[in-house]
């Protein structure tokens, strides 16, 4: 089908996936000194971001969202060719990227009132947003119409979740994102928070005293979701998201893959590195599981 899938950089998809589904990604910018901003991936590698964070734990990097003009510059070439656009954005509870895209849409429509531009608030981030973008790419490749793709994405976003933990809550505190986690865990007590990203917002889901046990409990949170909702794991895309520690991530990925395979034989689990946009909120040691319902179940 002739429409274009666009996402802001918070989807954290690899170059191979981006090329496979012919996606257009609009990056965020990151700064360690609030003066020099680097375009994520193009200007600074994610690995370099994590290395700097770990080497300088007292320095809290900041991100800058894509501007309205950034979105206009991407939308216009497609609009001028008569190609409809679907743009999937990071949850507005954590970023203004969605609002930038909406404003860009209105500006483009002033001169091109016939343009088809759908801006989707994913109510997601990183791995769950990435899974949604992949589903949009799959729909396009499978011949799902533009209108149907938009409708399904609006339904699909209600099913995305991320079950994760972080090294500590310092980054969430510093970024003003502590919200419902206030009082749940503190660095002084060395307690590890369990967190769920649901409906675009961060929610407290428990605590653990050791990193290993807390990481494992994210699997229990996923299982709890399916028991509570009556949904079926086989109907969902699943991804492990990880930050700095690749060795820990590899071990966790094997654990999640084995667990998922025990429930749905042969089911694939994606492996996605969490990008700088989320890392500045969660710190370098975020790790967890993202899920979203596959598009076929909305047809």
C-alpha cells in the first residue's frame, strides 16, 4: 500500500528493522552540558551515551525533542507526492514530540488541505513503541489500507505495556518523572523498583531487594497482565529492552525467551537496546519486557 510510516526516535528500532519496513525515523537530540546537542544515533552512538552516563554518574544528560520544523520537513515531501502519512509518537506524558507532530500537521494542512497525515499518540515508549511501529510496517507490507491501519493503531495502543526495573530512582527523580513511584524505593535503602508503563504513564508495581530477583520479577508482571486481562500471549509481540549491561541483557533475554517458548512454542522475542530518549529518564540500567497485541487480532 502506498503510505509512509514515520516515528520519532523513541521507537529504538535497529537499522535493519528500519530498512526492512522502509520506515522514516525523526531523531531526538541529547546533551551532556545543555550547550552541545547531538542527534541521537547520527551524531552520537547509543553505546557512547551509556558509557558517558556510567563514567559520569553525577551528570544527568537531557534530551531535546524534534521540533515542529523537523516534522514539517519530513511530512512535506510525502504530502507533495500525494503519499499519506502515519506518524507514531512517544507518549506525551513524557515528551512533547507528539505535540510537535500535531502542530506540524496543522501547518502542512494549511497549504495542503488534501493531505492525509495521521499523528498517533502511541501511549508508549522504547520497546512497546517499537513493537507498534513494526506492526504498522507489517500492515503496510501486508496490504492493509491506510484508514484501517490508523484505526487498528488507535486500538492497538491500549494493549501496550512495559514491565521493567531500573538501577535506582535517581534519574526519575532528577527528571521530575517520579510520579507514583515517590516513596516506593530510595537509593539509601538499596531497594529496586518494579515499574509498569501503562496508558503512557509510569506506575509503581512493587520492589525487590536484589537486582537479579527484581529483573526476574518483570516476567511475573507480564504473566500477571495476561492472567488479569484474559489476553493470550500468543496474540502479542514481545520484546526485551535493555540499557548498558549487554551481558546481563543477554542472560535475561535467554530467560524470557525460554519462558515465552514454554507457553507458546517457537514464539519469537525481539531484543532492543533502549535509546537515549528513555535512558535520560531511567538511567543506564533499565531492563524489562515490552508487549503489544499484533494487528491481525484487530481485523
